[in-house]
């Protein structure tokens, strides 16, 4: 049994989507970020960085395993289940390439765009513009990549898509609401519909139920 510590945010949805897709048994523990639960000692004992998602796998080889960082969690769950990450070779390398690209690019840039637009105490137009434009640039790169096979790795549906989907699905309507000129991105829009129609994705995106 796996314990999932999460909240209603894109990084959290990566883990709940993966657990649903892989058919692993898990229990959800909501970590209310608005109330500061991520800073409490019982949670930072599991996630020393004080961020969700985190998991505890009580059945891990060698004893219970605590794991933070959504990318590491996706790789671990894929290896545990033997699904959505090829075991070796070029297809594995390409899956990890686009997973790392999400972790280092789309997530942080979109997260900063959202922060500077909605939460910074004083508006800093340069920061809003820089992070919004960088996110849009990354979405254009993704659109081109999705033209290869329809999925993020350029091959089959994988943990790269599970990492990318929650951020892209969250940010597209936000950009539209802000009046940002989002390019057509036809491959990306088709991929959003295809991935968003997967029952496991819909279940994962609805968690935690709060
Ligand atoms: N690199 C981390 C980032 C995790 C992260 O920033 N999580 C956010 C929610 S999406 C969080 O816990 N925020 C709480 C806070 O900023 O105090 C990962 O991918 O797991």
C-alpha cells in the first residue's frame, strides 16, 4: 500500500494520475497548502522540502520508502508497476528527456507566471511578462514535439505525459482568462483532449476530494 500526500495542484495531480494509470493501491492524505500543512513536522519528515506531492511506500524493497519530487515519484511508480516507462534503450531515454524537460521548464516557468500574476505583494510587470512568455515558448516546443507521435516522449503515452498534462491543462484556461495571446498549438490541443479523456487522468485530477 502506498500513502500519497497531495493537494489540488498540478504537481500533486501528476502523482494521483500515475497511481490511477498504474492500478497501484494507495491512500490519499490531503495536505492543505492554504493552511500551511506542508510546513508541519510530520509532513516534512516525509517531504523534507515541504512541498507536495510525496509518497510513502510501505511495501518497498528493503523497508518503507519516503519519496518527494514528482519526477522521482513518477519514475519510481513506473518501475514498480512496469508501466509507462520503457525499461531500457532509446525509448526510455526519450521518456526521461521529456519528463526532465517538464520538471525543469514547464512546471517552474508556469508556476512563476502564476505566482507573479496572482500572489506577488506588488505587481512586477517584467516578471509576469518574462515567465508568461517563457511558458508560451515552452508550449510551442511541446506542440512541435507532440506532432511526432501525439505523445510527449515522441513515442507511446508515458510518465512524460502524466507530468505535462496537469500543468498544461491548468495553464491554458488561465492564460485565456488573463487575455494572453496563446498561439493555435493544434497538436497540443488535440493531446489535451486525448489525455484528458482517459478515465485514470480524470480520476487523478479529481484528487484529493476536498
Ligand atoms: N519540484 C517539486 C515542486 C513541488 C511543488 O512546488 N509543489 C507545490 C504545489 S504544486 C507546493 O507544495 N507548494 C507549497 C508551498 O509553496 O508552500 C515537485 O515537482 O514535486
